[in-house]
């Protein structure tokens, strides 16, 4: 494994700071969507619909830095930043950041940190599976009927696929095209 450079640490810090602010803004957006879908009785879907937005720091850091542990570290730092900005979820944000970062990091781990394109797509799947398992315990998902659980899982995967897969890939491509990165994978 390559050693971390000062440039890597600065880039990691920038990703964490940007996503701290983004996650903090996601709180009120979540509440608005929750209120709108609540009228239809769809409150449980809101968590799964928006989760991908709350997990972008990990795959972006992993793809940009190409270092083992970058995703988990970025997600934890972004969660801490959100908490310090006054995010509504307090200390539980750190635990969520750990689970989300770990879920994303697992996708890159499965490739041995050799294929970041494949790792990115795998991270959407491992992130979905790990966070869904966590919500079975934490959020009481284990009380829902199987068909509804399947719907929630699919909505969560589509959210992660869009935010943590497609958007992260597009951001990486834009940075490569702007000659700010040389990532070829």
C-alpha cells in the first residue's frame, strides 16, 4: 500500500469538510421530504430514498485518494463535521457515519483496492446491505412485512446507486477531464 502524503490528507480533509456541510443541509431536506411523503403514509421510505446522499463522502474519497481506509475515514470525519455544525442527530451521527463508511469501504476491499471502478459499484451494494442490516436493528425494520422490506431495500439501493455510484463516478470523471486528477481506472 502506498503511504499517505500531505496532499492526500488535505484532499481527505476537503472532502470531509464539503460533505459535513452537505450532510448538515440534508437534515432539513430530509424533514421536508418526510413531511410531504407523510401525507401519503410513506414516512419509512424517506430514510431509504435519501440515504445515498448521506453516504457520498466515503466512495468519493476512496475513488479520489485510492488508499485503503480513505472512505471510512472521510465518512467518519464528515459525520463528525455534521454533528459539530449542529446536525439534528447528535452523537448518533458518528455511529451512522461509521456503519455507512464501513459499508462503502467494503466494496473497495473486495477488489483488494485494485479496481476502483468495480469497487465503486460494489460499494453501492455493500453499503446497501450493511446499512440495511443496521436499520433492521436500529430503526425497527424487522417489524415490517417482507414485501415492504423488499421495497425499502430496492429504494435504498437505487439511492446509493445514484448518489454513491453515478454521481461519484461523474465527479471523478469531471476532475480527470479538468486535469485535476490522473485516475485512469
